[in-house]
C-alpha cells in the first residue's frame, strides 16, 4: 500500500524506509488538495453550516485560538504566564499525556521483558494479564475519578493504562522472538547470569519491537487523552468536546488539527531517534 511508511527487506529481514522524492511529494500534495476539495464541497451542501465547517472556517478558528491570549499556571513553580489559548490547552494535555505515556511505557516494557524471559513468572501472571488486558483504558475512568479525582493525575492514570499494554506486548513478543542461537552463542562465550543475558543479548534483539511499540503508543495515547478528558480534565480533548457541545464545530476541528500536528512532530522526532538507535543493524 502506498500509505505504508516502512517495509521489510525480504533478503535481510531488516526494516527499510522509503526515500522521499519529487514524485512522492507531488502525489502527496495532490492527495491533500483532493481531500480539501472534497471537504470543501461537502461543507458547501451541508446545512446548517455549523454541522460541517469548511476548511477555511476551521483555519480561521485555528488562527483565532492561536492569537487569543489566556493564562497558564506553570506546574511546580505555580507562576502564571500569558500565552496563546491554544498553547495553554496543549500544555494542559501534555501535563497528563507525557507522564502517563512515559511511566506506562516504562512499566509495560519492564513487565513485558520479565514475563517474556521468565517462564515461571509468565505462568504465574498470564491469567491475570488475560483478565485485565481486554478492559479498555476508558473503562478505568470511574476508578480514576474515585482514586485521583478530576484533574491531571486521573487523566494521566488513563493514559498510563493505554501505554502500559501496548508496550507490554511489544516487549513480551520481542523477548519471546529472540533467536535461540543468540542465547546459545552468548552462553558459550561465558554469559550466564539472567541479567547479563537480558542486557547484552535479549534487549538488543528485542529493541526493534520495543521501539515500534513505543512509537505506536505515542499516537494511541493521544486518542486516549481525548477520552480521558471526557470527565473534566483540562486540555485539548476537553476543548474539542466543550466546543462541540456549544455547536462550535470549527473550534473542535481546530483542536483536532492540533493533535494531528503534535503527533506528526513527535512521531517524526521519534522515528529519527529510532533510526539512530537501530543503526547498528545496518
């Protein structure tokens, strides 16, 4: 499919990334123009107009939210600063997105590696994992409210659960798929202790799957953020819901575009880091 961002070399088994060239850029621009044209055509026939704002109305709302000032209270220091309203809402979302993502990914990777490596631990915890895994992160909202209240901590807890499971299964499958030949060679060279084997053999072998899972969680957790802010936590997701309740759909679309832009930037940055970390495979 043309929308794939990576592929696998059949000969080497390594991930390869398509190179950007003029023809790909032209096709991308034409596709974007076509999408905007369809959007504009659909918005011109839908009545009342607020049900589907045009691209121009969404762009106008984006600029309005970007130029309207609001106050942001800096965490820890408690100092208030004046900045764009859109920046304030984005910063509020990041206050629970970033800790939820990082802590959830850390716990998920650690437990995934432990269960993937230890058969006894896997046997003991697999029933619990299979019971808890099907529960969607948003189902934990009631516990988030009861345990942490309505605010950043409760929303971070919801993001934590979403990031945890994605990274848990990425690390678990990465460790499970470590070639036996690698561990046998390491053992013959004197690597005996479990921690040494995990550090020098298992983790490097599982790194591609662990990094891919973390990259996936970067995008998925933005979806969870919108749901987590349903119960009143401030941020971009709350603004999308609040604006739609007031039939200001152009503002909702503007904040949806904010999530897309932030995801594109973070995904591009992480992809660059991922490429550097896996350069040893070349």
